[in-house]
C-alpha cells in the first residue's frame, strides 16, 4: 500500500498551518518528512492512500476499560465514561475508538467537532481528500518495549507504545515524565534532539540516538490506522465528497450491469406472467362458452356470477351447485398462474377439473385454497406425476 503522509505543525491559526509530507510503501518502509507546498502535495496524492497527522494538542489520546466488544455499545458508553476527563461537553466532541481482541482496553481518540471540520475544510480547499486522520504522535517510529522521545522546536514528543504517548512544551516534560515513570520504566530510550535538553529523569535508562527526527515507518502507521478519526465523522455532504470513489468504480460498474440484467429479467418475467394470465382468461371464457353456448361475452367472471344468480332462482339444486362451483373456481386460476386447466366436466352431480401443476406441493396448495377460501368440497381423484409436472383430476362436490 502506498501512503502519502501529511503532517501539520502546531499553530494558533489553522489557515496559516505549514505542513510536511513523506511517502512510504510496503516495500520502501522508511520515509522522511520534509517541508512541502500545497501544490506539490496535491500533485503526488493521486493513487495513494492519504494519511493526515493533526497536531497532538487538538487530539486527546487515552484508553479505558469497558466490559464490551460491541462497537455500537462502546461508542455509546465511552463519551460518558470519559466525561470527567474532558474539557468540552461531549455533545461537541467526536470520538474514534478501537478495541483490540487481546486485551480489555478500548483505545480512544477525541477531537472537537468544529476543529475537525476546520482541518477538513483546509484540506478540501487544497484538493486533498484524506482517507485517515491520526494524531501527529503516531508518525513517530515505534520501538518495542522502549520509548521514542523527540525534542523539536521547544516541544517534546514521547511515544511510549503503539497507542500511547503525549506531547508537551519542553519545559513541562520533566513533570510528565515523573508520572509516567512511576507507572512503567522502558527498557531503552530512542532519542532525537539537542543533547543538552535530554531529561535528567531518563539518564539511568539505556539510550539510543536517532539519526533523523523526521523519520517515519510504514509498518508502524499501518498498525494504528484502525483509530481513524474520520470513522463515523459526519459533516453534511463532505462525507461523500471526501470519500475516494476511484477504487470502487469497477464494483459500481459491475453492480450497475447486474442491476440492468436484473431489470431485464424482471421485465421478461412480467411479460411471461401477463401472457399466462391472458391464457387463463381465455380458458375462463372457454368454460363460460361451453356452459352458456350462444351467449355474448364481455366479462366472463361477472357474467358467470350474473347467470348464477339467475339460475339460483331455479328449483334445480344440482344445476345451481355446479354453476356456483364453476364461478367460484374460475378466479383461483388467476391466483395460481402455474396451474393449467386441461378439461372440465360435469357428471353424477359432481364437477370434474383436469388440471396440470408443476409439482405436488403446488397442487396441494391449489386444492387447499379452494377448500379454505373458495369454501368448496374438493377431492383429488387421480394424479399422474412426470419429471416436470403433475396431472390430476379434482372433484368439486359443491359449496360447503
């Protein structure tokens, strides 16, 4: 992975911020920050993951133990668990969290929401769209079981481990070191800066000199990308604007093609269903013609119902029952488009329907629907099953 690293120096005004940049890759792991102009950064940003390091004064780094690994629950609990440590109200702060599986600690980075927006506006103004935003401390090389201390421009930066560390005015370093040394003593100190400013409190610990205070390491940065301050940060349309869509273009194109194919298949299926429905309506008309020869057909189901009402006045219960059964059965062929009517007969005071279904399950569903919703007495007289269909004769004995 190619990373373009952009680091801002501490400044009272964001608009006047100066920046350094470096490029590291999975092959060229060691990089060196150097002063850079905005135009140059914009030119080299194409095709790279952009990691922005904000001044440590703008970000609170801490860890807290919460008995949960559910990220949603952690995001809800962390602000209130840290409320007493925070200078601002939690409503105006943005929290990024990461919990490693190997321990119970949740690592937290906190920034004022308005301050974050100001930095993003500055980056956007110069055409830079970051993928990750981290505290500047995480640009310092990480040394196993040791601390890295850099004194630069009257400011001290101490990285204690992958997630922990702090920066402060050099005059306050001794005070903070005493507190940290009471908690843990490192095996060694890696130092870059003026030798005359080396803290007295650290002189009893093995010391190694760093050749370059601006050195940074690809693998150390990859390790902490999970604590990305952009995660979950919302600022209107900028969330979409700042997202790098380029790597996703092939997937978007593929998804669009799949959607087009799916719409085409749905359209074709709808065409087939309409054709099936037209065939069923033609079969209903055919049944009506056989039952009432010579009649003019305008709307077969309605006419069937009207004929039924007229015939119900007749004393012949048998004829009425058969016609009523036909009228009741007809609409169910629309509800079950895969059921085909092959033949209809009336004999021995019973209505016989020869039908074809795709399988026994569909046949049973059709039969049960006639019984339950059509209120008919229905029996299956005989069935013939083949590889792709079932033919059966249903006996309709009349209305229940």
